[in-house]
C-alpha cells in the first residue's frame, strides 16, 4: 500500500527549523542535510518545502514531510507560553513534493480546549488523506502542553499513543519514557510500528544509544531522532551506530565502535 517500508528505520528529524528557526549546528540547512546523508540513514523528516528544495539529494531515502507548525510565542526565538499550532501543509502538498509520508504532532496538556480540538481535527483529516494517497501517516503524540508536569509520564504516553492510532496513524513517533519496561506497554498496545523521538541531546553518545537499545528491547521499530544525531560531534558515525542497533540488533558496546 505504501511507497516504502517503515517497519524498521533510522529516520533523522530535520524539521526543527519550522518551529524555532536556526539552532545550534543547524544554521545552514543544506550543510546539515549533507552531513546527515553521509551517514546513510533510512530516511529524513523535513518540512515540505525543504523536501521540494532538495528533492534530488533525497531520491534514495525515505522522506516524511511535517505538515504542521508549533510556536510558543509570536516573537521569533522566544517562548512565552503561547499555544500556536496549525496545519500549514496538506497531504497533497507532501505528495507533490515527492514525500513518502507525512508527520503531524498531537499535543496534549493544552490550556485552551479549542487548541486541542483543532489539533485533533487536522490530525485525523490529514492522516486519512495521506493514507488515501498511499503515504505513511506518522502521528507524534506528545505531552508538551503547559498543564503536563512530566512530558515523559509513561501512563499518559500510553493513552496518547492509543489516541494517535485511533486518529489514523500508520506509524507512531513516541517520546521514550526512559526505560524498556515503561515503553513496552505502549508498543504492545499499538497495532502499528512505534519509533521513538529523541528529545533534547543527551549528555553523551552512549546515553543516546542506550535510549535506542532500550526502545528496541521493548519492541520498538526504530527512531525518528533529531538533536541526538545532528547535534553530536560526529553525525554520520552516530547514524551508523544507531543503525547497528536498529537493523542488526547490536549491543551498545558494539555500536559504540563507530564513535
């Protein structure tokens, strides 16, 4: 049904500029993309115009187009608690750009019920339209709202991932709650592949790889990670190390040989 298989995949998330503009080690979009592609990932997660701009470079990898944008302020580079979350691209836009799928965030814990209501509506509609076009519908259920005390609460992540499936996800991009034991129920209850998000860059390469190893031990199918890859000292080597764990079931010590 779908263009490519996401059952086991190392996807590098490069859509951060949509939400916050340039960031550390990601000021030059093309240079960062080139550094990522040098590590031979299975795919990349990008804004739809990013995919259009660099279509030729992306011919041999899975491309997932982010179709929504989140801002926490009306002032660039600042965060003051605003809840600005809108769909800005469609499944048709992503398809025309040559994407293999779309990604949309489903954010819980909002102060304003209407913000969540809008988010639920465009998540379900976009996922349906993606599936109709043979595109993967990646839904990222999160606890980013200001009402949530712990964004990695395993019980709440269990609930929101189930809701993400019910909204039409063919793949779930889930935060990792910290241990294989806490992540396993999320995976076991999901009828679709669950790949972990990376979150902020960890203190060390090993710590990042331990997250991946734990997720795979719990039945996860791979990663859709950003800062824990392109903010590392050796981007290509980190991608290869993660690939060893995801595709070859390597232990962390074995994967660390790349680093």
